[in-house]
């Protein structure tokens, strides 16, 4: 085990920026009595942006016993920061508390991405989850939100307990808590990995551990659901990835460490089950938020397939498919949830004839839905295209067929939403066409639309990879 | 290692099951008359819920206690070893203390430290 | 750049038309633009004869071999003409419809996608445009169709998307297997010709690709989406659907499947040729049983495209040229039929066979056009249908006589479904509930549209030489492989 050498603080510069923003937000909250959240949001956004810039400032890759930066960690941290920025732009915070909580969650995610030791991983996981439980409840008392928050809290706590149990078994087997390959796989280490992996799958919302997801996404505010469905899922995928390679100096441009075969065996099955379950359940939903929750479960399944592709191939460049999928998913899911937030729609019935009342917002939502469904020429299509291709290149032909069939299933409900929006007459519960985003939210919407139209350019995947490994 | 875990699991299950099943299996068989089974309340029939209402603020103070206790757990070694630590350790610990202090001020200001 | 404009211009025009302030302006712009595009596509014959349109590419090949490439041969160019012409005619026919800008914009978008499919040479972009065509069609059927449109639009998209997915997997498998066999990543159609993939992998890839194309044509067991989609679509939509979109499937066979897997295609001749014959007969038989005019015409589509499939899989120059010619013919005649039924529906708001009668005396001009185009569809010698069908069957005769014989029965059946329908609508005495009284005859605009079609039909029927000169080089080049 490495000596406990001090970790250079420069490694943590982005996180320090976020912490400063957190402190500033709290300070703002103390000052004026009825504080509008604008100043806090501004500070928060500033900190998050500073963190983003600082990511690309330091050395490309560095590695200590506790933390590492650059490489894979940085790519994921960029995703987290972007998702946080979107949330800050869209959320109309009445007060500084949501901002502070979000920044706390972001800190946890950054720590999770940068961790090189299992304990750091755990701390990051907890720091990410606890503020999210509170964020689900939000600011105003509401029975549904309370139920969802409590549900999330208890199940999340159970998952964290599983993680700790796995950690302890791992320590008992290998005598170290470092994220390093533990030699030959033994029953002990596979048990440990299975336990820790279940915590990761819980965060992703994969099939045996998905029960909390629909209720939580339905009850929380749409912009929070956007953040959770993109950033938290990405964190879960990263967690799974780190557990599966267990190599402390993982560098995407070099070779990766030995992958434990145990994790690979069940990953395709979980992926297929998750996709199918999510799509089948979404077909019958009458609440748009719940439908999008199930659709995010389905997309999580495809994410797991992309992760399996990477692990199966063992090449560094196969990560580009996973990153591209995460990126495309970030934009299209955020766009979809933001539309819900800004238009005030939460039931499918309310979508009836919305296209007639508000054509441009409806067109935006239709674009997001087409992208989620994987219809060319959107980015969502390109992402699925690469996943299927990589699966066919490797040994996952049946999984590729599963992904394809599932995108057909998905199109069934996405397209029927578009149909309701455009073909039907406006119903009694359709909101009128008022759709006024703030400037920041409008910018985010434009970004989402622009990103979703990238499907014409197949080189986008390589561009993203180059950008993230600068 | 795995055997140890399995044995542990089996022993735990056996103990729990044993303790639960021992009483009805080996104890005297007698059904009490209904009045004898009720909770004792100086002769009067019991009224109200058997569980009292717990003040939620107890939980709040418990959490705050845990937080500052952990803070203390980090503080004590640092204080004792400060002479041997680098300047960086001073900086990071000060930052830690400042953050805790800020949070305390925030809580104070928001009225989380008030009793009832 | 010349070919790129073929799809880029309609795409840009779509956005412009959509954003226009007034409906009248949108309508006029769309029509003028489509006329211009048709003229442009005709003009492209000049550079084509000089061999300039063989290849057009941009950018560099990505690491996985995808690169923006377009090219046309005679067959593709003729299909581009057909699409452009049908767009003009559909827009003109819908002139009086009370529809928002999005209607005109959708047609332009559809045109862009079709042009892209026919011109594409890189398989990625082929697939991209293939799928893009679904979206405007979804809205055309769904927003401006008749009573059952809500269900039909979704069914259409989901059914054809399933085919598209099969196509996607087939294409990916093709490229990947090609790489495994030769070590080269490429999506270029011509580079993939005669790919050295063999064995079971090749068979599965072929099946996946064929399935994808077959859903679009549609071939017998997979044709269920067609009657609903055609019946519920607005007249203009049906014209584009039958006239151009169905050709995409045949074009796929032509451009992708036959060159890439020539041996497997030869082996598949009995299967696919047989399915073609099934199409011919089944389509004709179903058409005879219909009482809704539009549904009847939809089934004649199935039947006609069966001829194309038969000609295509004869793998002879005559057969392939005949199939290409028949694609054009079908576009003209079935497109014409849909337009005519649409005009009838516009006036009477009914489509049943038995809802009319004695129209020959009340609306003689309409009757003339209907008769003419119907006879072209049946295959009367002297009109275009005859040339196409004969060439297809002649090509097949060299390959397989039994199939040819069955195909010949199909030509007879065509008369069997066409003539009684004509008789019921035009000559039979009008019943008590008939919509015939009070139907106005065709106005100038409609007559212009139909005269255009009639002229082309006559020209192709009596003097197909120029068109055949265009088609034959490509066809014989294909057949030689």
C-alpha cells in the first residue's frame, strides 16, 4: 500500500472553485432576508464554469494514491459540470438552498470521478447522493415529493450499505482499499465487486435496482430530473467502469488494466433486461414525466451496452462511443425535461394539440423525442448507430439486435407523443401557448436543439473524443 | 474467505431463527385472558397511541452533533501533530475549519439552532 | 456540388416555405420552386452525358470509411426526374387545399430525402436519407389524411422503421465483415462491390438487407402497411408515396444488393423472383375484391411493383432495364390514378366503387383521362405500361419459364381488376345513393396536370428509345456482374 503522501492541492483546483462557489452561495443566503436565488445561481454558475476551465488548464493526466485527474476522470467531470450548468440555468431557485445542494452534489460527483481509492469513491458517492435526496423534496411541502424523497433516501441508503459491505469484503480479500487489480479473481473479490456493482447499478437505475426511479423522477421538478437522469447515470456508469477495471492508473490513450471477467458476464443480460423493461413500461404511461423516467431507464440499458462494448474490446478508443452516447443523451434528455418544465405539461392529455397552440416549442419537443427515439438525422440516432456497430464488431450480435428492436419499441411511444402533440385537437387541459424561458434557459434550449441536429456528421464522435482528451 | 462468510451467514440465521422459535416451541402453552395482555397503565384502560410523538428537532440536533463530532475527530490529530506537518496541511485544515464555521454561521442565521 | 443541390435546395426551401408569413405565398413559392427543381434535374442530363456526374464527394474519409459521396447513373437520374415531376404535380393538385405552410414544406422535405436516397453513393448517407423520408410522410399522412389517419401514420412509420432497422444491421454487418475479409473500412458502394464475404455470415447479411428493402417495396408478406397508408394519406401524399417512396426499395436492391452480392442474388432468383410473382398475383386478386377506389389503386401498386421485382431478379440487361422503365411507368400511371381518385374525392367526398355511376356522361373529360391512365396501368400496347412489363417478362423468360408464365397471368388479371372498376364508376347506372349528380368536370389546372401525364405516357409507350438509352447502359453494366 502506498505511503500516505500528501496530495498536491493543485490537483483539486476545479473542486476548490466549486467549493468557493458553494461558500459564496451560503454566504449570499445569510445576507438578505427574502433572497431571490439569482445571485446564488450566478455564483454557482461562475464556480462551475471556473471548474470547467480549470479542468483543461492543468497537466493532462496525473495520478496519486488518493486522487487522479485528467483522462477519464476529466471527461466525466466535464459532463457533470455541463449538467450542473444546465440545471442552474433552468432552475428558478427561490433561495440559495437548491444551488448549495446542487454544488454539494457536484462536488461529490467530481470526487467520485477523481477517486483512486475505494474510500474516496464511497465518500464521493455519498456526497453526491445526500444533497440529491434533499433536492428531490425541493422547497415547498408536497406529499408526493416527500414520499419520493423518502423512498430515494431509504433505497439509496440501502445501496450505500451494500457498497460498504462490498468494500469491506474487498479489503478482507486483498488487504488494500486502493482501486487496483486484486490479482486473480476469487470468490471473495467477485462477491465484493458484485456488491459494489449493485450500488452502481442502483444509481444508474438498471433493472433489478430501478424501483425508485419512476417515482422520484415523476415527483421532482423536471430540471432536477434532467440533472439526475444525465449526471447521476453518468456517475453510475463511471462507478461501474472503475470497479470493472480496478486499475489505478487508467489512461484511455494507453492500455487499460485487466478487466475482471465476472463483471462482463452479467452486463449484457442486465443491459438487455433494462432496455426492454424501460421501453415496455413506458408504452402505457399517461404521465409524461413517468414516461420519460422509464425512457431514461431504457437509455441506461443502452449505456450499459456501450460500457460492455468498451470492456469487451479492451481498446482505448471504444470509449468514444460511450462518451458520444453520454453527450448526446445529456443534450436530448435535458432538452426534453426542460420543455416539460417550461411548458408546465406533466400529463399526456395535456399534450393534445399543443402543436397548434405553440408551434415552435412543440417542434423543439418533437426534435428531442425524435432524437431520443433514434431517428436520423439526429444525434440520438448517431449515438445508437455507433453502439450497434461496435456491438457487431465485437461479439455482441444478439445485443445489437436487442438494441435495434428496443429502439423500435421506444419509437412507438415517442412517436405517439409527437402524434398527440401535433395530430389531436387541443383538449381541455392543454395549456395555452405561453412558453417564456429566461435568457439562460433559452440558451440551453438552443444548445440542445443544435446538438441534437448533429446526426448528419458522423465525425462528431471523433471530435468529442478529441475534445475531451485534450 | 468465502467459507468464512457463508459460515457467518448461517450462524446469524440460525441464531435469529433459534431465538424466535425457541419461545413458542419450548415455553409454556397458555393463552392469556385478554385483559392481561394489555399494557399496564395504573388500572385505567389505555388510551392514546402507544407510541409517543417524538420531537423532530431531536433528530436535527443528533445530526448536528455527529457532524461536529467528526469535525473534532479530524481536528484532534491535526492539533497534536501540527508541528510536524507542512504548510499545506495548515492551509487545508484552515479551509476545512472555515467551511465548517461558515456552515455553522449559516445554520445559526437560518434558525436551525433554536430549541422548539 | 451539382448533385448536392438536388437535395440541399429542397431542404433549404422547406425551411423557407415553413417560415413564410402567408399561406398563399408559401403555396406559390413551393410550386415555383418544385418546377425549378424539375427543370434543374432535367438540365442535369447535360453534365451527365459528359460523364461529370459520376462522383461527387466532400471531406475526407473518416477512420471508419464514411465519407459524403454522391453519384448518379441513368437509373438514378430517371428516378430523380420522376420524383421532381411528381412533386410538382402533387403540389399543383393540392392547390385548393386549405392547409398550413407545413403541408407544402413537408413535400419539399420529402423531395429532399428522396433525392438524397437516389443520389447517395456512401451507404451511411443512403441510410440517413432513407430514414429521413419517414418523417415528412408521417406528418403528411397524420395531419392531412382522411379519417383513419391517426392510426395509419403511426403504423406506417413503425412498420417501415422495422425494415429500416433490419437494413441498418445488414449495412453494419456488411461493412464490418468486409473489413474482416479485406482489412479495409469503407462505406462506398462501388468499393463494396463483389465483396469477398462468404458463408453463413454473408447469407445473414443478405437476408437482413433484403428484408429492409422488401418492407419498403412492399413484398408479399410484409405489405400490410401499404393499403392503410395509401388510403388514409391525402391524394398528393399517396402520389408521392406510390410514385417515389416505394421505388426506394427497388432502388436499394438495384444499387446495393445486386452489385455487392452478385452470386447470392443469382442463387436467390427463385425466392425473390417467386415473391415478385406472388406480388403480381396477390396484388391483382386483392384489387379485384376492393370496393374502395383508393385501396384498389394501392393494391395495383403491389401488383405493378411485382413486375419490377421479377424483371430485376431476372439478372439480365433486358429485365433490369425493363424494371427501371416500369418503375417510371408505375410512377406515372399509379400517380395519375391517385390524382384522379383524389380529384373525385375532392368533389364528392366519397371513394366507394358503388357510390358513383354514369360519370362518363356527366364528366366526359374526367372519364377520358381516367380511361387513358387506367389502360396505361393495365398495360395496353402502345402505352408505357406495355413496354415495361414486356421487357421485364422477356428478361425473366431467359431465367425461369414457369415464373414468366405466372407473370403473364398477372397481365390478364390487371384487366380483370381495372375494367370492372371503370365500368362501375363510369358506365353503370347511377344508384339511388350515388354521388354522381352535381359533380363538376375537371378544371384547367387539373387538366394541365393530367395532360402532362398523358403526354409522358404516350411518349414512353410509342417512343421509349431515348429513355431506354438512358437506362440501358446502367442495366447492362449491372447484368454483366
